[in-house]
């Protein structure tokens, strides 16, 4: 005796070795023996071998049309054996009954299962919907095949083009277009960006990087809502000083300025004046909401996305030739450049000039500060501040963090609407110049002094701390070991960084004797700190990415095939005249840091953006002796 039975959603046939009424011992054609329940048995037969039953029934079942069966069956539940009898017009053989069973089982759209070997025809409306769905899937499959073929020929179907950003940044894998696109990527061996670029969906690698950043950080776009730029609520006293700022040529958000007043017989009164948008922008206002959402100005070569609307920046930037609201820190300094006392106040400061690095450094630099300076405006003040900065650095016991490194300035010539038509100029500028140290040291004094004042008054503040080599933000006034100060709070860039604006609100409240916007252990303050640190890091990563992109454009633009570099550590080298650190697998392992080498530029991929270089050899000793250590990224 042989049986046809159902197991794990499929049909099997075997020979009965033992029949125990409720269960059977069955030997399969493979020789394996299994115990099955009697309720799973669908047919019992003798004449055919178990292997022959299914092998012969399968082609018979394929000849049966499901649509014809559906039309033949009446409504109601039925057993496959009964239907086989009606279909063939006689008592069906095991082979015929099995063929009908397989046909019914293979057409779940037409026949719904109601138990083992039992079925019911699908209602007409449900069948129509299911057939429509099948047809839709069939057409989708044909469309997918056509899209894949076009993409592999580097032609862009309109349906794929409409989803370019989604395919790059947030692909919906339930969409047919995404399935086709990812299949084409796999079959061509290209990344999503490479395939779209070859198909013309990405006009420039620049747009790829910029749009990805906007998708991640500015999904609603970079335009500001329509908001009025608030004015000061009341008048501020005017300071009796002549202040000046020191910035590079491209700076428009001028946050800080300096002044020097001579005090005969005492020394000088040095003023550090910080733009005060916190006097007008109220915590919780719509403008605060804008700043809280952006958290910082985003910088990149040739472009920037400001934290505050331009109208607001223009109201509070320390523009030359005007009286500007400022938060001022005055230091009384004796003749040996010791700080005797300090005081802070809110006032309007006359900004006489906005000095620019490229205009001042030709006559105020490391070579000229040791002798008589040119008769230039603020030459006496700058020299005095330079000596004061050196004294501050000595008291901290830490050298300037910027000293010995290089700044790289990027000038993008052309319209970024067509970035591939733009050219880039990259210039080096040695950090640690007298101007750099002067500004850096005075900002350290301001940030550490005001941070200490808020700590003393028990007013909440966002600090930058460095302990055990790790720099982090905190609400506790912990030491900054790298700077050698007891506490350090960012307060000198409130037009560009949200944490500085928050700290300015706290400092203004402290000076006015008012309740600060944020209490100690404020959940809102912790949230702002966490979000600022993450966002500020993401913005910095993007800036480095875009600088890398323009460095590669510079290499292409100048047709650089070989370039000199300095080994930093194993397989890592810094390219000359560019802020570009590369891993060079071919660098000999025995080369020590500082070794000067020559590299071949082998390939440049602007979509990554990556450049591949190969080690050519050592530079000769005379060239190496002239090399100057530069900063990495």
C-alpha cells in the first residue's frame, strides 16, 4: 500500500510499512522512514510506485487550465477527489486525482484552501482583484527589466530620474524603480553615485556632496522664514574707546573687536568687545528657534550657510565706522603686562575699522614686531597687544595651539551654479603669526574669565573642557588642560555658534542681576549642548569633505602627475601646499615621520572624493632640508 500525504506545505508519496490507525510508518523513495499522522493522508494507491505518482501527475496538472477549473466548479467547499470525478467524468485514478490536486494547489488565486485536500473557488470580485494585482506585477517586472537595460546602457529612464535624491540618500526598497536601480548597480559594479553620474542625473560631483549634506542637515532647505530683525529694547551707554576688529577678508559675521586705552602711571586698559545679539534675540523667540535649529554657521570653500538671517547679522556685526552693541571685558594691565583687575559691561562701542589679515600682515609680522613698525593705523595698539598676548601665553604655560601649523584659504572663481566651470586657488598662511596669537590669546582670556564669573555666580553655562586628553562640552566648569586654564566657555562668537549665544544670555542676565534663561541642570540646556556638539561635528566633517573635493579639483586643474609630501606616520603622508592627508599603501614601512617623499598621482575620483597616489622615492637631502612642517587636516 502506498499513500500520498501532505507535509510542510507540499505533497509527498511513500510506501506504508505499518498502519496504526491514527499514524502510519512510511518509507520514502529515498529509503528514509517517517512517522506521519493518518489525517495527513490524501490518497491511498497500489498500482503506481510512489515516485511515479508525482512525476507523472505533475505534467498532467500543468495541462489543466485554472480559469477553466474555476468556471466548472460550483460555489461551496469541495474535496479534490470529488472534483476530479466531475472533471474526468468517471472515478478518477490515483494519477488523475493527484493531477487535479496539484492543479488546484498551484492556483491559490482561483481556489482558496479550506483544509487538507479541500478547496473553495475564489469569489468573482476577489479573483478579479487578484488577477489585476498579478497583471500589475507582470507589468512591473517588464518595466524593471526595461529600466535595468537602459541603466546598463547609461541612459536615464524618466521614472529613475524623478527619484535621484531618494536613490542616493534614502532609497525606498519597496519601489520598483529602486529595485531596478540597485540591480543595475550590482550588474555594472558601480556605486549609486557613479551610475547616476554616468547617466547624467548628477551634473557635477560638487552637487552630489552638497545635496547630500542638505538632505541630512537641512531637509527643509536653507531659506530663512520671514522674521523681523529685532532692535535693542533700550539705549546703551557709549564707550569712550576706539575699537578695531581683525579678521580675514571673507568674514562678514564680525564677532569680536579690541581696544587699548593708555593709563599714565598705571599701564593700559585693554578692551575685548563681543557682538551682543543676545541683547535683542530673546530666548524662546522665533529667531531663537531658527538659531537653535541650525546651531552654527556652516563653512565651506566659496560658500557658507549662516546660523542667523543676514538682516540680523548686519544689525549686530561689529561693522567698521559705526557704534555697535557689545558685551565688553576690560582688563587693567600694568607695565609688565599683568592683569590687575577686570570688569564687564554692556555698551555701544565705536568700531573705527575692520582690519583684514592680508592688509595688516605685510607690515605686522614675525619679522617686523622686533623693530620699529610702519606708521600704520593701530600699529602701537597691535604691538602692545602682541606683547600682552605673549605674557598671557607664558602665564598659561602652554604654547599657542595654532603655532607652527598652516591655514589654507580657498578662493573659488566662478559661479557655483556651474561648479565644473569654476577654478580654485589655494593659498597657504602660516599660523602662529603675531596677529593669530594676539587674537587667540585675548579670546582665551575672555572665554576663561567670563566662564569663571558664571561659575562663581553659580549661573549655568556651557563649557569646553579637556581632561586626560579628551575635549568635550560640559555644564561643569572643569579645566581645559590643553589651554592651561581653570575653565573655558565659548562666548566670543555669538553670531556664528548657538552655544556662544546661550552663554551670552546667561552672562547678560548675570551682569543685569536678572534670572538667567537656563537654570542649573536644565534639561533644555543639556539638550542644546548635546545637539550643538553633534551638529557642530557634522558641519566640520562636511567642511573637510568640501576642502578635500576642491583639493582634488586643484590637482586636476593644474594637471599634477607628481607631488611632494611629508610622511606623518606609517602609510600616511601630508601633501605639500594642500590640506590633504592621504594613506599611501606603497610607502616603505621603514620611513620615519618627517621623511620627505615624492608621489605619483595615479587616479582622482571626485565622487568619493578620493585620490590614489603611489610612492616614487625619497627627495634628496637638500630639498628635505628646506621643507617646513605643515599642519594636516
